[in-house]
């Protein structure tokens, strides 16, 4: 009996991620018939259905969802092995996969990636933006070598090290009564509406920790919106929907334009962390990027 091939796994993962045969074929630069054939071969060989055909669309079956996790892990290990061999050529070619939470990807990490790319133009950087929880999952399953997140992650298979500090600030719109208030006390926090990032966001976790230090529970706040990005939170605060907590880097343009004002209360700084898998190969490219960020090596090769 013929065994499944890596090409079949790559086709399956591409279809699973896009839930669409044509889009997967386009991404892989294959004919749709070749993609359909690879999926059919897997299903027939193992006498199971990996996808439901729903009208003109497809959805993963329960077996398909489990298989997708395993297939991604296999492909990640293959990529790691290929990278280890490729690095005999030094930092002249290769790919570095990075996943970062929104604040880091949007405001802190780009300058470091640009500096690395200018120094090592043969290394392709693939950056995915997510929240902290999703970045940790990506490093765990091998789809990213490095994960940059906004808080510590408690996972035995991941190593976590601080790489930068970030200032968190509480902000309100121009018409909010706190703009003129000389001092915001902890008990004032329960008297206004709040705009929050979604569960799993590092920004939200940092705010929850600050609330605990103030002796306030999250459930005591009047949360009127939970939004999935820094930009949507900032826009809602500017529109006067309530108060929020975001990185000073995110808030800076709005504060400079007088669309948003910092509330007069001090929040603790937080650390940005880099996550790496404790048991997987750490590429020379990844190590070099971290050394450039920390300043242990210069910007020239």
C-alpha cells in the first residue's frame, strides 16, 4: 500500500486552511484537479471523509480537524529539518517564521525585522499577526519559530524571555469627564463605560492584572464593547464610547491630535516576551534576529 506523501499533506493543509479547493490550488500553483485528486486519494486510502461537501463549499469533518493538527506538526518538523540543512550555507538563504501579537507587530517589531532583512536579504521573513494566545499556539504547533507576545505564557514546552518594555496607559475621548479630572482613583473605574480587547489579548491580560493590584475585579466594570484590534478600540474611544487601556505607542497619534487624552492614573509597565519551543531546532536566523534586538551584535554582517 502506498503511503501518504508530504505533497499530499501540503495540499490537505492548504485546503483545510482556506476551506476552498480553488483558493488552495491558486496558493500552491497547482491545477484544481490535482488538488481534488490529492484529497480524494487520502480519503479513499484511509476510508474516511476529511471534508464535508456543503453545496459549493467544503468544511472539515471532525476527523479532518484532528488530522489537520497532525499534518501541520509533520510539515513543521520537515521545515525545521530543511532549515537545519540549509543553514550550512550561513545566513544567505532560508525562511524565518514569526507570529506576533497586534501591538508588537504593529508598533515595535517592524523596525527590527527591517534591520534584519537589510542585513540578511537572503532570509525571507513570514510574519503572522494574532493575539498572544494564538501566537503561543503557533509556536507550540510549529507553524512559527518565534512568537512575540505581550505577557508571560505558562506552557512547559515553551521558553519565554523578555525582550522589551512597554508603557500601558488609560485613555478617554475628548468629551469624557476624566479629561478635566485632576486625579483618577481606583474606585472611579467602576463609574464609566469600558472598551476592551478580546479575551486572549495581551493588552487585556495586562489590564486585568492592573485591576487586581487596585483591588477591583473585571466583572465590576461596565464593559460596553469587546473589540478584536488596537485600532478598533482606539476608534471607539475617540468616538466617546468610554475609557480603555492600550499601549502608549498605539495611543500616541490620537493624543497628539487631541482626539484622545490620557487619564491621570498610573499603570504598571509590562514586558514583551519572545516564545520559542523548548524541544525544536532554533535556527541561526532566529538566534541572530534575537541578538540584533537585544543589541548583542551590530547591524552589519
